[in-house]
């Protein structure tokens, strides 16, 4: 698994995908929610209890799920 800016990932034990953002301070880190991962999707030392990333969604899978860069989970999931 390789992470990249703005990709969408499935997280173990979570129903909704999350978007990946490159960390602005540490370019080797990728932020997924409150956790940091390396380019291979492994938790960084700063996030030892980060949940496991299951897979990176393909562009087609993300589109089919209605995910976009300006994603608003409240609008999509009605909460």
C-alpha cells in the first residue's frame, strides 16, 4: 500500500473512509484523522496506537462512493 496526498483509505473497524493529507511539517508523514502514517501506511512513532489502514481506494471506488476532495461527511451520511 502506498499513500499519497488526497487519497481515500479504509480504516480497520471504521465504516467511513478517511482522506489522507501530507503533513505540512514532516513531508515523510501522512495524516489520517488524528494519526500519522508513513508512505507505506504504517503508523509513525508519533501514533503508536493508530488503527490499521486496510486499503487505499481506487479513484473509481472513491467516485462511486461519492467521495471528493471537498468531502462533507455530514452531507453524505445525513448526520
